[in-house]
C-alpha cells in the first residue's frame, strides 16, 4: 500500500518507519539531523527505513488518516 503525504509525494507503507509532527521534532536539538533540512512551512515529517527524510505541508493527522492502519492500538497520539 502507498501513502500520499502531500506535495506530490507518495511513499510505501512498508518502507515508512514513522510519520511525525514537525513542530514536535523541532523542540529537541537531538532531532536536528531530521529537521535541519526542513523548510518553515513543513508540518509533517516521514522517516523511511533508508534514513530518507521527507517533509510535507499537510497536517500529520491528515497523513495518518490516509494510511491503512485501522486499528487504534497501532497508532500513538500524544497531545498536551
């Protein structure tokens, strides 16, 4: 199955390690290897198994809804 993350980017769900909120990743300096190449409008970060980092302007919650994960226990949602 494939996931459309926005900006004409489609990724394989088998090669995707995670879909993350970019603003959450930017809070920690340890994530600078991921967020260093992201533009200011990026909202979603997709990390692939070959350490490829893709950014998108689409909300991460919208991208996650586009996946084939139908079981709630497979998802981790955290909000303060």
